[in-house]
């Protein structure tokens, strides 16, 4: 399997799993025992434990202090700021407006790639991102019901700003820390990132964790939490790293638009929504946008990019072998 195909499959699967997380998270939080902050901590703490356990089965990699510091900042942007800003932002603004603002992530990735990596902003790329954003907005807006809206929930500038901050922070992680991610194995990367994120979140959430009535959780809530931790966090972040290693940042970010498609499909499957021409147009726009952005880079530049990635991976493997020989 080529590195590009591996990256596309990984990014697609991760966003499919994330798309399924929204309705499953509602099962957990509808009872009121688990709030957004506690659920976020369960994701981070649970994933950190899983990454450390699986890393014990892998060859040990020595991480110098300067890279540990970079892992700390990577975790800050990818996990702590991203999830923390989004949770508090959703609490201050309307859910529908928050969903719309999440479509800005690929745009931020494109702009940051142009500024930090000198990645060219092509016409195809701009049209592709616009098409994907338009499709995502169509899906989100078609699912908004004025009759079911909570009149007590109003949008606010602070809430909107926090949701945008969440998208910007994750886009910055995808662009700025691509070289760090390529240097180490999946489990080394994730175990340090989730460990640092857990340490940052613990002081904020300790009281909420202690006050939670864990014994009152139902079997469906426990299974839903297990899915969120094992699949929507542990597995998805592994897949995102694979996508990040094998795809340009803007292409990897474009798969963010798959999430509303999956949420829409789940709603239709369980009878909460119906499929119509608006949703059909939205799906076509989203996948057309992904296609355009994927093919926005000239073939020779794509070959050069993937050749560079292979060289990085080969260098990392050689370093691993050298470390093992020293032992």
C-alpha cells in the first residue's frame, strides 16, 4: 500500500469514528451524571493509559529533553486547548452555531501551511475548501430545527471565539508539529502527548472527577464511555498521526468535513432524520472538495513530498536500530 493511500484511509477512518462519537456522547451526558469536562478527562486519562500499555510492546525510543518540550506544546494545541476551548465554547454559544464554526479548521490549516511551510495556495485548493465547507454547512443547517431549539441557549462572542480557537489550535498542531510526529513511532508520540495533556487537565477537573457518582452509571453509559475512550480517542488519534505523516496538512484537515456526513447518516439510520436532495448535494460538495484539495498539488510536488516522508521514516528506523545495538 502506498504512503498516500495509507494516509487517506487513516484520515478518513479517524473522522468516521469521530463522526459516530457525537450521538454516542449524548447517550453518556443525557443522564446528567457525566458532564463534558469529566468526559473529556476520561478520554485523555483513558487514552494515556492505553498508549503507555501498548508502548511497552514496542521498541523503546529515547526522547531528548528538547523533543519532550515540543511534545508538551504539541499536546497543548492538539488536545488541551482544542478540546478544552471547544467544550467551554459550546457551553457559551448555540450548538448549531458551534457546529458551523468547526468547518473553519481546513481553512486555518491552509492559511497556516502557506505562512509556516510556504505551501502554495492554489485555485483548486481554495475551491475545494469552499466546496467542502459549503457541503458541511448545508448538512448542519438542514439538521437545525427551530422547533426543538432551546430558547435559553444563545450565541455569544466569547463562545464563538472559543470554538474558533479550538479549530485554530488543532490546525496549528497539524501544520507546525508534522516534523516531530514523523520522527517518532505512533505510540511514543501519543503516550507523551496524552500524558502532558492529562497533567494539564487534572488540576482543573479533580473536583468534578471526585464528585461523580460512578456506581450510578448504566451499562449503556459505560459501553459508550468505553467506545469514546478506546475508539474515538485512542484509535482515532493513532490514525490521525498516520494521516499527518503521509498527507500534506491541508489534505489531512479536509477530512474534517466527513464528520457531519457520518452524523447525518447515523441520524437517518435510527429514524431521526430523512435523506433528501439537500443532503445529497451536501455530500457531493464535501467529497468533491476533498478530491479537489487532494489533487491541488502538482504530481511532481506530491512525489517529492512523499519521497521526503520516506526518507524521514528510514532515518527514524536507522536510529531505532542503532539504539537497539547500543543496548
